[in-house]
């Protein structure tokens, strides 16, 4: 991930990132949030990553997020790549008042 700076633009300032097991076929009625093995609220760093999308960081998770499509283009968890078998779900978090 790069440390390129660009104007903030109209990107959300906060997201919740949920790490969920990809192999779970039937959650037994549980929501994705209830199935997450880890979650964190990440905030915009003001930097842009190698992928060309804004960087977000918080609680040991760094991500480059395409806010238009709610897609995570790159993610590090505690400084390492995402473990095989885990997926990422992104939810927008309202800005702080």
C-alpha cells in the first residue's frame, strides 16, 4: 500500500469492515455481522493506495476501498495479507457529528 496524498473528494470517512469465513454455506439465520470472525471501524487516512482508491485504517486493519462499489481493493490485517478462506464485507458507518 502506498502513501500517496490526494484531495479527499466525496468519499465516506468511515467504514465498518467485517472479516467473514467464505466457506460457510448456511449461517443458520445468522446475519453476516453475527458470522464475522473480526470487525473494525476504519477511518479515511487522507492517503491513496496503489490501487488508486482511498486508504482507511483502524484497529489493526488497513484497506483501500472503492466507495462507489463498496469493494475492498486491498487489505492488511495486523500487517499481513488476509488469511485464505476469509472474505471482506464493507458497510458504511455514519460520520461523527
